[in-house]
C-alpha cells in the first residue's frame, strides 16, 4: 500500500482545509496517510501521526507555500523523500499542484503518471560544524546593531584543494545560491536567472560598494569559501530563510554541493517556458 506523509502550514486556514480534503481523497484511493504530529490537532486525532525524518513513508505531501516546503526539507535532514507540493496562499513558486488540481495529481500518482526530479542542494560548514542544507540559498548579511554597516568579505573558489581568490568586496552581504534559488532572493537583487536544467553555484553580492563586483556562476564541483575579514563586522548566516548562526570576523564558511539532493514529484513540465510563466504569474 502506498504511504504518504502529510505536512501543512499550521497558521493557514486554507492549507488546513486542503489538508483535510487531501486526507479524505487519498483514503478513497486506498492510500495510507500519516499526518504530521503538529497537524493532528487541526485535522482530527483519528489518524496515524508521523515525524519528519523518523517515519518511513513513500512520499511527503506539503500543503502551503515555499517557506513550508523549505522548512520541510530542512526537517528531513539527511533523509531523501520525494515531496508532492500543493500551493496554498500567495507565494508558492516551488509548488507544483494547484489547490483545485490535487485530485487529478493523486490520481496520476496512483497510475504512475509522474516524474521524480532531483534538485541540487548546498551544504555549508562553519568551523567544522555542519549547517542545515539549503535548496535555495545561504545568505551572509549584517544585521542587528550592524544592519546599517557594510561587511568585508573575501570569496575563494577551491578546486582540487587549491584556493583561488575570486574577489574581495565591501557589501551588505553575499548570497550563495543554487539554480533553484536563482529565482528567489538572488533574482530580486539583480542576480542571474539560470536554466533549471543546469546545476551551478551562483555568487551574488548584496549592495557592493564597488561597481566591478558582479554576480558569478560557478561549476557545481567547486567549493566556495567566504571569509569574513578580521576588520569586518560580524554577519549572520541564513539558510533558506531560517537563521542558523553568526559568523565572527576572521571566520570562514565553506560551501559545496550537498551529497543528498532534494526530490520533487512533478506532474507537469518544468522547463524554461514554465519557469517564465511562473515568474510572470508570481509578479
């Protein structure tokens, strides 16, 4: 029997309503549904609960927006379970299924009429400590007392263990993003839109003081190291919109392609034409 885990945005009444409808419809198709323990009190406790990363399911259904999808991925940790994403709310660029189209989507799932696409994620290390994975981006930025200050960064590309200085920059921060993340914060600050069929690192400085420092697209086999220069202000590091730590002046962050990808169930085309359609729709 097909097993689905169900996650939904808890502060979204529409997402809760859609979640209830998903449960009822999936049960009618003979699918076994496990409900996120945090969601049980909203949909009724007569269902079996599950926890991200600790319960074995074939797919995880996410009802919400991009933030819910990204938080679910971080909750999975090293686990790789394909996500079925149902949009609820205004934003949902990562979401494949409309609220009105979920019945058709699950009927296709039962028939096997879908594809599972893999998306590159990033992993990062701060002083040997591994940070949560990022599907979209890591952002290094000044904040708090230093919000109005610029930080001083050195950015290196390491290939075969040999570091090469790419640039040194005074800026509000640096974004290290994936191709998937090229449509997110990266794009909003003037970074490049990258073909979704490519895997790449995208480096985008935030409000650099030098006109000569521009966004760069690098090979996914590279390791990128961002050093916060000793004379700089401290910066915060944010993974997919979630604060994960502080980088002190003199410390460095290393970024590389994660060993585990993110997987999404797709029921429709995901090429450049769809990408531009979604960008226009979101605007």
